[in-house]
C-alpha cells in the first residue's frame, strides 16, 4: 500500500499579517501557520478551503 504524500504548504514567501492576523500571502492565520507541520492531510485540506474562502472574500486570487 502506497502512503499518501503530504499536502503542500500554501506559503508563497510573502509573510505579513493583515489587521485580522491573516497572512496576506497564503491567507492562513497564525495558528494555522504554526500547526501546519503537525497537521494531517485532512486538516491541511480544511485549512486550504478556509484560505480559499478568505481570499475570495477579500477579492484576492490564490
């Protein structure tokens, strides 16, 4: 049985927090950024969905 590869980080090396403490580069909050390395793939996919929703709400394309 082949093991699933880790879901890649959405980091784009533009690390700065907005007024809501959301990274303007990847749209993750501080807790999500900090925990990323300890998340399983299911959690990572959930965070990516949140990032996408945040980007859409701000009119930012990821």
